[in-house]
C-alpha cells in the first residue's frame, strides 16, 4: 500500500495537479464562450430576416407624386338633368288611391303622411 501512495503522490504532484486544473478550467471557459458565441449568432440570424423584410417594404414603397398635378383646362360638361315637375294636391292624392293620406302644415310647407303606416295607439 505504501508503494501505491508514493506512486500516486509522484504522479499527482502539486505542479501536475495545478496544470490539470488549469487545463480543465481553460477548456470549460472555452466551451462556455463558444456556446455564448453560437447563441449570439443564432439571435442575429433570427432577427435579420424580419429586418430585411421591413427594409425591403420601406425601400420599395410607391413614392408620392411630386410637383404640380395638372388638371384639365376645361371643366367637364354638366350632366343633363330633367327639371323637377311639380304636382298639385289633386295629382298627389291620385297617386295613392284607396289609402288614407293627409297633408299637414301651412300651404307651401306641408308634410305628406300616409295614415295607415302610423303606429296605432291603443286605449288602455
């Protein structure tokens, strides 16, 4: 047993143990840095396409017209409309035969009312 302890002590002396610790620490830190670098690269790759799409939309949008807009020199001809034909009270009543109608108000400012379309008021 004594020889085994001596052999272990010789193999794992302080200098070699420190070197082992340093190399293990260096490899661990390197692995963490590589992991962090890959994570940043993934974030950039994930954020880049939406930014490129927004840039393309902004860059290729239609430009508003510049300068003075030319209007035609002559206005379009007015549309031909028929003149309004006024009818008197007798002709108005003839348009609605067999229906109860009324003209309410002062002459010239009267309202035409169909009495059969009024809501019924029921006695309580």
